[in-house]
C-alpha cells in the first residue's frame, strides 16, 4: 500500500498538468495577434480564415410569441405602434395637427387604466368597427359616443312652433370638436343666429345671437367595437329670452358607440341630466325643447332627464359616390323632473350621412314629436361637416 501512494500522486499531478497546458494553449491562441497582411497583390484573408477554430458567437433569440395586432387581420390594418407618451403641449399639438389615421397609431384603452394611460398620448382615430365597415362618425340628433376632430355648420328648422306667436323657428350653429389627447376632447358650439316669431305686431320675426355651449368629454374606454364617454358641459347665457336663450345650464352625460356583431350596423346612445342654474330669472312658463346629438342642443328652463338611442347601417365603402352612406333611426326622450304638469317629450326620426369629397360630409335629420304638447310639428337639421 505504501508503494502505491507515489503513483497515485504522480497520476493526479499529470492530470492537473494536462488541464493547465490545454487552458494555456487556449489563452495563448485567444491572445495571439492577428495574422499579418498579405503582400501586395495577394487577396486578403476572409472572415472564415481569421476566425477559423474560434468558438461561434452566441446568438440571443427573441421571445417565442409576440402580441397580436390591434386590428383584425385581413383588413389592411397595420399592427399597433408601441405606446408613446409626450409632454402636455406636444400631446395637444399632435392631437390637433398630427396624422390621426397613421397605420398602427391607434390602440385600445381600458376603463381600468383611465388614470394612468392615454392622457399624454396624442389622439388617434379608432378603427371602423371589427370588420372595417362602420366608421366612427357623428350623427345629427344622436348622442356622440366617440371622439371627433372636425368642424361643422348646422342649420335647424322647426315647423309651426307651439308658442303664443306661432310661426317657425330657425337656428344656425358653428361648432368644433378639438381632441387634446386620447382621453380628453373639447367641444364648442356657437349659435350665430336663432330666430322665431314674436308677439310684437310691429316686428314680426326676431333674430338674436344664441346661447354658447362648451363641453369637455373624457374617453372612458375604447376597443374596436365599443367606445364610451363621460361629458360635462355648460350652456352659457349669451342669448335672449325672446328667442329661447339667456339660460345657464350644466349637463353631465354618458354616451356610447358600438358595432355589435362586427357587421355594418352601429348602435349608439346615451343618458344625462340638464340642470338650469338661473331659471328663476327667466320666463314664467317652463320650456322643454329637445337637444343633444352631434351639436349639443337648446337650453331648457326645467331640470330634465335626457336619453337617446339610435340604430343605423352603413351601405357603401368610402371611395365611391355617396361614400360611407349610413341610414339610421333615432329616438330622443326628455323627462321633466320638477314640474308634474309638463309632459314627457318623445321624438323620433330618420337621418343620413355620406361623404361628399375631401373629407367634407353631408348630414341630414328629421325629428317628429310623438307625445305631450308638441313644441313644433317637426324639426329638420342639415349640416356640412369637415373632418381635419
């Protein structure tokens, strides 16, 4: 046993020496200078010659899966861009002047991230429903439910007013929707003329400047087929009592837009309350007049609950005559909450919208009162819209 011990030591020494020599050779080879350049006229060594025998570089592979596109495949939509946040002023500028329809710019926003996402992201136009058949448009008379970037001029005619002076009512509005981000939009409506009959036999019709409306809308959530908003607005008493103005009103409201089933149908609506703040300074007879829709409506001297529902179908694609043609039916409901003697207002009517050219659109809507002391026989609205 004693004679075998030196042999065991020599074997361990030999193994250690072998490992040391192999490692030294590798280090020496790794630290060796590159081969000299060839003489003039000779070809330079290739990469395979320079790195022959060295270990192959390690390649880092990407994830096995990647998130899917925000748009359904097959409709020519690009995958969504990564989330990009800007400064406040940059976000506003890009929302107003940027390309809102750039491929992949839009992405869904959820109600759960209302306070953390979208406020510093520029506005992007949402997709036209699940199948690309239903643009997110505004309809006259119907609650909005989505953000817009547009201006419009609207004319309203009311036939045979139910007032002591009778006659017909006329109104002209100039309005603009300005998105500041994915989550916030500002609306301004200026009634540049409102006119009706008067009890003054020497005057006939009276024309005045109307009550200005201003509102801020907050996008609660948005997917390919569903959007919901909360709006808080006010009507400022810049008009005259004789033509239905000079009322200060606030109107909180909820509205939605949906593309059920992903086809060519759109279902939209909303609900809210109109609260006059200076009604004690106004005419003694309360007035309930329908309002809402793409252009927020008239003042009311009575606190009221408002609701609306509309259903429409798109029939044509965009790049044809009468492009994006939609026909819809709308119903407005106004329930007075203070005076039991005032009847509930229910009005229904058809409407349409289609593309003219260069992002100009034609809109038209009729509304017919169904119940109570009808404020007029019917109301007709026509608008020209420019999306920018």
